[in-house]
C-alpha cells in the first residue's frame, strides 16, 4: 500500500538526509556514477552545505570493468572542492558471468594486465580483510571510522525490483526508518536509501531541473535505443547486465577491446544474439519436459562440478519448497535461464521468487485473503488444479 503525503519526494528526501546528519557522526555517499547515486550525492551536498558539514565524503569502489564514461564522470566529481573523494582501486574479486570456465575477475590484481591505469590519488592497498564487493563496505566503515556512528547514503529505489520494495518497507532498521540496512548494528553503522520511494521520472526531473551533471553513457544508451529499465552503469559482466555487451563495442570501442583482453568469454558473448542466454520459447523436441531439459543443461553446460553441485542443491530446495506451485514450467524456465547465464549466485532466481504475485500466492497458500487473490494467475491456476490452501510454511 502506498501512502501519499502533502510533500514531494524531493522535499521528503532532503528531510530524511537532514535527519541522518543530525543522528550520525559521519555521512558517506556510496557513489556508482549512476543516475540514482548522482541525485543522492547532490541532495547530500545541499544538506552538507546547509549544516556546514563539508567536505562530503564520497566513496567510489572501482570494479575495473567500468564504462569509460563512468570513470570520466567520477573524475569530474572529484574536482569539486566540496567533495572528499575516496576512489578505491584495490584488489577484489568479482564474479564473471560471461564465462562458464573463468569464474572471477581479479580486479586490480598484481601482475595482471588491467583494463586501464590506476588513478594517481586512488586507494590501491586492500587493508580491510575482505576481497568481495558486498562485504567491503562494512569493513571499510569499521576500519576507517571505528566507533563513530556512520550513515552511508546510497541510491536504491523500490521501483527497481519487488524484492527491494519488500526489503525497504517491511521492518524498521534504525528507529522509525525502514529504508535502510544495518552494516554493523553494534557499532551503529548503517546504509540508508533516502530515494527509496522515487520513480525514475523523479530522478531525471531532478537532474534536468537542477542542471546537475550526470554520466553521459545514459545519452549514448538512449541514442542506441536501450530501454529505460536496461540502462545500467554497473560492472560490464554482471549477470543482470549482459545486454550492455551487445552494444558496448559500438559505444565505447576502446573499453570493449580492453574488456575482451581482460576477461575470457566476453567476446563470444558479445557476438551472440541478445537472447542467446535466455530460455528457449519452445521446448527442444528431444526432451519430454522442461525439467529434463534443465537437468540436461546442468550436466553439460556447467564446466565445474562445484557449480553443478550448487545448482543441484538449490534446485532440490526449490522443488521441495514449490511442490504445490501451479506453474512448474515457469519455474523450470527460470532455472534454465540461471544456468545459461552462469548465475551461480542465484540473483535472477531470488528476484523471481520475490515478485508481488509470488508473495500473494504464498500468502494464499497459508490461508490469508487479499484483494489481489482474484487476479493472481498462480492462485487462479492452483484453483483450477484443485489445490486447497494449507497452513504449511512455503517461504524460505
């Protein structure tokens, strides 16, 4: 349910950021170069100026396989005297979804040929005891600011996925605030998302009305015909951003060439059709059903046994949890797509499981009523199949 206030999302975000400045010793903006973190940065700068809390700390965790447009944009941000830019170019491991054989990109690893030279003033030594992207923010926060109360600001919005919407509205993280997560609750280190209720139209309205600079890769993507929901500035080989590889070589030729030299599998994937990693629309004739096709791909597509074991374990768990799910074909197709896109971390399947229609079906299975039940396709199918709601927990 959405509650509408007599306040714009712009005004509400500023009030949220002002509150965080009053509550925490350190305010740090987690900056990716994308449109959402751009707006977060400028709003935080406005509040920092109001409260005389300049310079504003801004952290950019460089994943090496970045758009050159993002790199150029971050450089321009660092030229602002009101910003204290922490540009991290230190060794870390990122999963490589472009290859079934080479699992990781060892960003900025010593002795390897990097995509580009490091920046003169970047932080090049990893002294945080963590080499994975997700865990680094917590470790940076603890090592750099210790017992100070720290609020990180990041540009995550509910509109981007149902899972995010549920996570940012379900329960309080800090006092009355739901729109955040705890990095280290004992030390009072948190990440907050003050733009959580913004739409992409609010984002672009704010950027253009205030004439804020933004990453120009968005203009190139728009000219190329990329849809709004596929415009991404994250690392170029992430399992949810494969589509960028199909036009990278036309928009940023030198970045494409450097990425192909750096990462196995990229060139092959870039030459394929855009739906090459998607589940086929029709079941191949030699298989009796989609489950058999899934198991065939699992056996022959995954190169490493450890990956096959991870997929098997996850699929067995799904088969058990969704035993009474009325559209098994859809579930198997989602699993097939995960195999074809080397999604060993199950990002796509987790997104599939957390959609609103899925949540409504799970609640219906527990005997709960909701006005969406009448239009939910899974509930309609289950009713047609004679499935009766039960009280057994089906959530993980």
